[in-house]
C-alpha cells in the first residue's frame, strides 16, 4: 500500500495551541507527573532492601533519571514535537523504532493513571467512606473534562494542585528535622542474604529488588517533552523546564527518604501505607499529620491529572503520524485532542476496575524502563548519525551520559522482574500485541514518508498556522 503524504488541510485539523507553556509551567508539569511518588510507594523499597540498600537503589535510579533527563533536554530542544520519545526515536531509528518507543511510553502512560485512580479511591474512602468504580469514573470524567477546556487552563489547575502537594512535603520535612536520629535508619536486623550487613540488611538482592521503588521517586518526569509543541520557546524552555523539574524532584526525594526513616525508623516506614502521615504521628505532630493526609490526595490528583495530559499528547502524535487511527489526532476549536484524551481514559477506567493497583503500577514501570532504554539509545544514534542536527542545548558528557542512562535502564528492567515476574511478563505480552499491530497493519498507513518530512511539516511559523486555519475553515464549509 502506498504511503499517503501529509498535506496542509490534514494538519490544519490537527493543531495544538502553540506558545502556551513557558519553562516554569513545563517544570511544574514535570513535578506534577511525579509528585505522588513522594507520598507513598517508594518506601516499600526499604522493606525489600533496608534503608541503606534502598538508598543505594534510589541513588542509582536518580543517576539514571538525571542522565536521561539531560539527554532528553538536548533532543526536545532539537526536535520539539509532541511525540516526545517517539519523535526522537523515529528520527534515530526510523518508523519501527519510533513506534516501539512510543508504544512503550504509551503502556506506561495509559496504565499509570489506572493505578493512581485506585490509590485515589483508597484515599477518598479514608476521608469519606466512598470508593469503587463510581469514584474512579468521577475522577476520570472531571479531570479529562478540565483538559478539554484547553491546555493553558489545565496546566494552571495542575500547578495549583501540585503546589498543595509540594507544601505538604516541605511542611513535613520542616516538622521532622528536629526529630531526626541516624540510628533510626538502621533499625532493621541483617538477614543471612548474600552481602547483608547493618547498612543493607537484605544484601545485594535487596538492592536489585528495590530498584523499581527507587524509580517511583522520579517516574514519568520524562513526559515533559510531550508538551514541546505547546511551549513558548522550545529551544530554550524545554531544557530549562525538564532539568528544573528533575533538580526539584531530587531535592524532595532526599527529604522524604532521609527524614521519614530518620524520624520514625526504617522498619516502620518500610511497612507504612502513608509514610508522611505515620512519621508525623510518631514525631508528635498529629494536627499536621491530618493536614498532610488530606493533601496527600492532592499529590495523587496532580500525577493523575498530568499523566492524562501526557498520554493525550502521545496518542495525538502517534495518530497524526498514522501509527494509530487518524481520528484520534483531530483537535477541537480549543486546540485540544479530544479523542486522544477520551479513548485512553476509557481504557484506563476499564483497567482500574480490576482493583489491582500494585500490579498495574508495576506494569507501567516495565513500559517506562523499556522506553528509557530506547530513548537513551536514540540520543546515542542521533549523535552518531545526525551530527549536523541543530542542537540549541547539548547534553553534558554527550553519549557517555546517555550510555549511563541506557545501561541503568536495562538494569532497572531486570529489577522489575526480580520484584514481580507477573508484571514483567504481562507487559511484554501487551508490548508484543502492540508491535504486531504495527508490523501487520499500521506501518502501511503512515502519513509521512520520513521523519524529516513529518517534522518539517509540524514545525511551522505563526504565518503558516494562519494559512492552516483558513484551510480548516474551508474544510468546514
């Protein structure tokens, strides 16, 4: 089947609102993606590895994310397209490599909200006694609805919700600082595992199994480049936004990992469902614990809200390029990809009905680590194959930095298998089904003959946007 080519009328109906987000909003988006991870989930890594073992795992994952973010900063400035990792990989590895990278990110971003909404349901139940499918449906409907009003409005709401969550973390850290005791970090007795000692009581295997929990402190920050087409000045704003988000997340991760266990004890925090709240209660701050318990819901909502934004932009980009059904990339008068918001939301809601939040989240982590390896590889290949590509920002360390991200992402992938083989196997099965869809069908429906052609057509000036708007009006008439 011959490949159809993109024309102006096709793109006129598939436009995002350019110039909406400056670097500060982009940084806020990056923090919003991740902030729920500071409230709970990461701490179960202490139960797997002890505090010292988890600290090693968390540092390794922090290094992986920092190296990946620095690589993405370069690529997002050079290739500011809404597909993020998909767009980078298509430039580096062609249509198949682009799709497989996009598929891995899509698995992460479609499943993560389903897991988070289950956790939101538990938080709502603790506050109101209500939980279940109606709660999940309500949250999906409300926050998809906010996104449908327009990206500027949605990002501002996201900043407010994230700000509440950040306040809760900073207030907790300030309250616990005076209760810190280093001895509390090492109150788990060493096991008989290989390499076990007082610092890492479950030995080397514990560190390996704790890697996915270390990822939870930073998971999804890589989604900032999905907003590239809506940035005010992508060449400048994308690197500043994603790097600023990562640095702030490193700071909040340090606060919660050190101060919570240092105040309440590693063993207690490793078993806690609400570690910030439990640490505050142990330290004698019950009123603040109640406030933080309520604001913990804001953290979950911030991540849920922002990842919905992320999956919609990825689905939009994949659909616009022809990898997914093209109707998914149609945008409304507010320049919002309506079906790209709704259809994955319906899928996520149906997945959430399983109630298996931990399993769904582990599957999202598998998709994430696959995408990290492919995005890091894309950076290396682009440096080798496209040395002439204009790069407004260059990754410090070049391919060495992205090589570190690639190696650690592969190690992290094996860590998910060590923790939950079911999640690993289910995700690979889902990935295989998605890959079969491409190789059997959608590779024949791509709307641009090359990545360069696609990027040249979607990277337009305001004057070209105006001409496309005229074309769109002509289509409607």
